[in-house]
C-alpha cells in the first residue's frame, strides 16, 4: 500500500486535537469503524465520508495531479 496522506493527516490532526478515534467519530458524525479504516489507509472508503472527516479540520479532498507512479512521471 502506498503512503496515504489523507490517513496520516486525519490521524495526526485528530491526535493534535486531543481526540480519541471514538470521540472523533462522534463529533464528525461518522462511525468508529469508518474512522479506524480511514486512519489505517483503507483504499475503498467513501469519498463523501472522507470529506466529512476532513471538514473537521477545514479541509476537503480535491482532484490533484499524481506526480510519480512507480518511478514514471505522469504527463
């Protein structure tokens, strides 16, 4: 599994806010299992829920260009 920047962002910001996964789940309106899956970098999570989690920190997932895939630049 490649580095999951969203998972890292959520985990680090949740901890910085002093929230447990359970507290974060309750405050964000998400299920605890989803929060755990998200922080573990599960690749098949729903984007609407990802954005719901990111909204807790004033962020949202938006399209962005992938710079390198397996050592090759993307045009």
